[in-house]
């Protein structure tokens, strides 16, 4: 390790020490397994303040944060040099099973992390920003050379996760998690960055286990905790650079402290509020948890004034409310476009928070407290609540998925635009991961526990209301694309852990009524069923290192480029795909991504490329084929690698492994020419086209059929052009008629079965810079109906061998 890496490590070493100092286990009333997640979470909460502060101020240096951690370690060593006593742990056999199980799960996360570099999704944004922060010490991202804020090129598509703002680009989402990714990157490079969640996930599972132990006997709590740890959704998120795991850790530590009966109530509740505050900085949607908790605290105060007076929760509010407000203000200031895009939802959260706060204050008045307590404890209210919960659950699971008209996705430009949304299937999709019995046992247990809590367990109401409210929200609409594992993300912080724990509670309600000997057998059957469910949902995902080596390939590619000149980015996915973001943020390659399949992007790309000459080349990065005939170029760098991934599916969980290819080429373009170049047999971004089938190979030649009406439109470069030569390989088994429209003029041709070659002249010749449009309208045939033995049901017109713009004679 280098000195910088050693220095950067200090903050991670100091986390448990910081947590031990600021949140002593004795004062919190926690012991055993609960100490690890709560102590680490407390250390993370405290260390996040200087970490995020320095990042925002542009003063971040990972070695300085690390040296601060080493200072804490040194102070701790000095103060405890004579009095250090390790806590005495007396693990039971259940503890041993839990420890070994989580160790295996941790190995599963660590051994096969997903590579986020070229996903084009949120995990790529977090990973790229973490790398950028580590290497540049700042949060705001400057524009690449050649792009002026406020004067963006036509067709500029920006970078995924970055907003086009002045004077620099604004990064989407919260920035606390990328700051921790940056520290991990400084510690161990990209390999450490992509494994941060793998380290946090077992701690998060222990936080969930702490809550489970308040509701379940130790063996059942351990069983359900391990079921969560090996759940396919949990495994997938733990392997990716996403915020759900850190949010889960903080939220469930807060829940655990709310349910812990011992220690100092004031101190414990204050720390619970701190954890919720920090979680709001990690994920903006955690803001909804605050009004739900306040509502639960209000009901707790109303239902048991003597033991759980509403004022008891003031320490929680004293830390949670200001922290959530500061988090909201942070998003509004430092990620304003993101904040604005969610303004409707955030206004609703603000209204709910205000309403919950007003009710919390009002319930301190004896008449209000008495009336509210009497109402929610009354049998008619409880019967109505139970009936409503059961009815809504039955509707959501059995009726809504089949009740037309279905909700449709409104996402112009996306491949799923106009298709059925997955929101109707939310509960069914969750059951695909945890199993239908767990879902229904969990809903039943939540209903029973909430009913019990309203009458004689008010301390459980805040957590139960938060779980119920968050679940209802995400069962109604997850506001995310429906492809899995992507769609299950919304359930990871609260809903899935809660459903697993409550499913265990529901199962235990049943199991405990069996005789002792039969109970053991039933538990064994339960374990086998959960193992089978985890295996079914997790195979083959357990064994697929998604996109392995793509970061290494991109690293090698970028090392050959240099960063002294800007690169024009022309990608088959329109520039919004996976390549520009990592090239720029991770590797400092100044790539200007244009949208070559849209008119503005194509025009801007052409404008820049037409200036290319041997003395003034234009550098381009592309994933298009190398042999594009329109360009004279020299290859600067080229990389190609295959990788495995899990194809996204609308039928969760994903069950197949596919292979894709990362293929990038950097070229120095020294000239562009369309006159005298054959085209049409294969697509090119420079040619607008429509009405073609897929490319076919004939020996070493490419060709393709039209569908009866084909159009090609391209500029005249290297002109003027006197006409167009058309080379057709076939007009169908019996030949057919063809209308060739060029420059608005029609020519009728009879194309024999063996093909046709002809010239259509321009009168007058088309000059440099003009555009020519070629339309081929022909008779069609279906091979399956006219050719014996054919199963080809395509509608075919004529077979294109090549088209060429002919130069005018001098």
C-alpha cells in the first residue's frame, strides 16, 4: 500500500471507535449482535459531517480525512492503554449459525461484485462520481473542453446523472454515499469502491436481526435474518454501488433503538433521530419516513399516556426534524434540478410532515389525547382497520394485476414507452423474491401486531406505522422502471426486510402452537422451504459477476487516448448510453457526446467532422464498426471484450445469463466523403434511413432487403454529385416493379429476379452541402408463401447490394 492509501484507511479504522465514544452501548441499552451495526452506524454518522462538508467546499482530500481517523485511533489507544477491556461475549449455538451464515453471505457479496462502469444507470453515476471526488476533491463537475455553459452544442445529450447548469454541471441524487465511495477508492482503488456495500450489507442484516430479536425467539430471528441476507434482491443490491444498503443500515438501526427498552431513553431516542437524519442525506425518499414515525409516536402517546407520554419522543424530534430539514435544504441547494423534478412528491411529504407535527402537538392536550386514544383503541375502529388492511392487500395481490385498464409507462424514447407498468404487480413481484407465504404471513403479522400495539404495546407503533406506510407507498407506485432486479430496489431499505421479519413473526404465531417435538420438525421444514425459495430466486444470480472486467478494459482504453484534445462521442445508443460518463468522470477523457441518430446531433457531428483534414484531424470515440466507408481515419485506440450480465426481465426474478460486448474505438478523422462511397448494404449513423430489414452476409459482402418502401437521406460531401448508382441483387423470385425517387423525381424500373444496376442522374448536379433523399418503392413478396420449404414470413421488396453517389466530371 502507498502512504496515501495507508493514510486514507484511518477513517474506516476509526469508525467503531468513534461510535463507541459518541454512542456507548450501555447508554443505548444495546448488547450482543446489536452493538456492531449501531456502533458502526454512529461512527458513520459522525464522520459523514466533515466528509460531506469538505466535499461540498471543494477541499476534500482522502488522506486528510484518513489522518483524522488515525488521530482518533491514537487518542483512543492512549486513553485506554491501561483500562481496555474487551466485552465478554457468550455466543449461543444460534449466534454461531448466524455468524457463519453472514460470513458466507459476505463472501458471496465480496467475491463477485458487479462492475457498474458501463451500466448507464444509477450505480454508474455513484461510482463515477465517487472516483471523480477521490481524484479531484470537488463535487461540481466542469464541462469538457469545447463546451461552454449556456452555449451547448445542438444535439448535446450531457452525461447520465449530471444536469446542465451554470457554471458547472450539477450531480444528481444525494452526495454523501459517493463521498464514502471516494474514500473507499482512495483506500483500495476501484476494487474497494465496488465492495463498500458488500462490507455494509452484513452489518445491515445485523441491524434487521436486532429488530427481529424483539419480536422472535433467537432461532427464528437468525433464520429470517439469513433468509434476507441470501435473498436475490438483497444480494444484487449489495453487489452494486447503490444507496439502498447504507439506507437500510441507518433506518434499521433507528428502528432498533426505538424498540430497545433499556438504556437512557433520551440518549437512545436522540440517536435514533440522528440515524434517520443521515439516511435522508443518503436517499431523498427517506424523508417520507419522518412523518410516518411522528404519526406512530403520536398514537403511542395517545394510547398509553402514563407509560409512553408523547413528550417522551421529544429527543427523537430534536435530532430527526432539524436533520431532515437540513437534508431537504441540501438537495434544494446542491442538487436543485433533482429537487425540482421531485417537487410534487416533496410538497406532499412536506404537507404530511406538517400535518403529523400538528397532530403531535395537539395530542398533548388532554381532550385531544383522550379522544384520539379512545377512538383508536375501540373495537369498531380496530375491526375497520383490520378489514381495510385485509381488503387492500387482497385487492393489490389478486385483483389489481388483472384489473384493466392497466397503467402504462409514459417514457418517450424508452423501449418500454407505452407498455404496461409494473405497479399493478408490486406485491406479486415482491413475492417472486420472498415467496407468497412470507408475504401473506408478513401482512397478517403486521395487522395483528399493530392491533396489539394500539392496545398494549405503544412502543411498537412508530416502527409499525413507518413500515406500513412505506410499504403502502411502494406497493402503490415504485416510480421506477419495471425491469428486475432494478424494480426491486425500492423495497430494499424498508419493505423487504420488514416483510421477511414479519413473515417470520407470522410463521412463529403458527409454529408455537405445535407440540415441542413437532415444532422442531416444522422449523426444519420451514428452513428447507426458505432455502429452496432463496435458491430458486437467486440462481443463477448468485454466481454471475455482472460486467466483469469492463472497468479494466475501459481503463486500458483510456490510457491510450491522452486528455489534451477533446473527443467527439458518437455512440449507437445516442450518447446517453454507458460510455461518456465513465470516460469523463473516471478517466478525465474530455468527450463531447452528441446524439447522432437525432437530427440536431447528427447535424452538429457533421459540422464538426467536415472541418477535419490531415492538418486538423477530429478525434472521435465510437462504438460503431471500424470500417465505416465515409471516413478517412487512423485508429488511436481500440478495445473489445465480452462479459456476462443478467438480462432485465418483467417476470422477476431474472433467471438467465447473457453475454454482451464492450467495443470502443478512438479514431483520428482526417476526412469525410459521401461521394464515390458505397452505402446502403449496412446502416451508418451518417445516413438517415427507414424501411430495411437486418443486414445479411453473402460471402464477404453485406446486403439487406427493403420492406417495400425504403428511404435513405444523406449529405453531399466531397461533391458535387452528378447522380446515383443503384446496385440491386434481386427483385424477388419473379422480379417486380420499382419506383426510384431521387431528388424528388421518379423513375420506373422493372427489376429482374437476378437483380438490376442502374444510374439516376441529377439535373443539375447536387452541390456540396446539399442533402439527397433516395426512396425505393417496390413490389413485395413473402418467401414462406412463394418459396418451397421457406419459413421466412418477412415482407421483402428488393435486395440492396450497394448505392453510390457519382462524382461530377471536372
